[in-house]
């Protein structure tokens, strides 16, 4: 059995994957954990493209395109690690990613800080410890938005992943990780934080998170699935649906945003509250 399994969905990603794997190997080398306690799993969701030059990596090819969520599921089911790191093909981790982790601590999800990298600019995902702690606050996800930019920031205990996440596939890419966090909160899983910067989010043309409408579509489908499950109350579903529309209109146009904010003033006030907490 491994300690950490790193699962990477791959989709025509040879221009990114070498850098991603290199960052993982550097982090493993820099950690105090023996190399044989790690495994790297790539799920190739583009069977026409061969993953190039990746020795020491387990590669599985999907016979048909499955999308990010189902590819992640397949990778997790292949994984033997106690903890899972879900990394995107175009992102990377820092050499300190596996340092300063107390595995004797009881956590189901350990959320670390990270960096946004855009061209030559860099900024922290969480400006301070208070902002990072919001990632452990369920209400911030309901009333505000997903508090975790990418699952690449998180070490997730494999046994703590709810069955509902495996059984309800989001075909529209973008919010399967948000879906996972909400389910884990509802099952009272333990979220803890690590102030260490472990993750680097590179903005590329393949980032789903930069497409507002696709994210909104994916989120709407996620909410429909949650509404069909006996997990969240009708009140919670109503709140998260309003928050999703609010965030989409905020990106879409100022006029739409102002009209919706006035109509749903409670959501607007909550957003201001959490923006202040993140500052």
C-alpha cells in the first residue's frame, strides 16, 4: 500500500505534462518520505495521443472520452494510496508540497495554500491564514463560492470520499471538486489547513475555470444532482442555487449583477462579508 497517490487526468496534454511530472518528482525528492510510498497515475482521456516520456508513471487509457470527473474516479479506483492528490495536467506543485505534513493528525482533507501564475505575475491564492481558514467553513461554500481553487491544493483521504461522488458523474467539466467538498462537509468530514504553499495554478487556454458560462453550466448540473440526493436540505439547495446565479451574473454584466443583487440582497450582504474575511 502507498501513502500518497497522485492522480492526473490527461487530455491532449503533452505540452504540459513534462513540467507537471517534473514538479512532482522534485517534491518527492525533497520530502522525507521514501519514494516507494508514492505513485503517479495518469488517466489518458485522449486515446489518440500517447503520453510522452513519462517513466515511473502508471498510465491508463480510456477507451472513450470520459471527462475530468470520471477520469479522476477511474484514477482513484486504481490508486493504492491512503491519500489522494488530484492534480490537473497543466498545473504543478512546489518542492515543499510533501513537507511539514503531520500524517498522525486526523484529517480527511488537508487544504494548502497555493500560487496563481499568469505570464510573469504571481500571487497567493489565500492572502493570509484567515482567508485559508475559510476553506474549512461550509457556509462560505453555500453563500459565497467554492473556497478551494483546485483539488491540487488538497490531500484527500481516499476512504473519506463519499460514494455519491463516485455514483453521480458530472459530464460538464468544472465543478466535480466543488461537488466533492460539499458532500464531504455534509458527511462531517474533517477539513484542516496547511499554511505551506504547495500548489501552482498556471493559467492556460485549457483552464475550464476561466470560462464563466461553462462553470455556471457545470455548477447548475451539480446543484440538480444534489437536489436529487437526500444529502442537503431544500433551504441549502435554494441558497447555493442563488449564489451560483449571483456569481455568474457578476461575471456576465454589471447591469445583471446589480439587478440580481438588489433582488437577493441577503446573498449580496453575505458576499461582502466573506470578501472582507478574505481580504
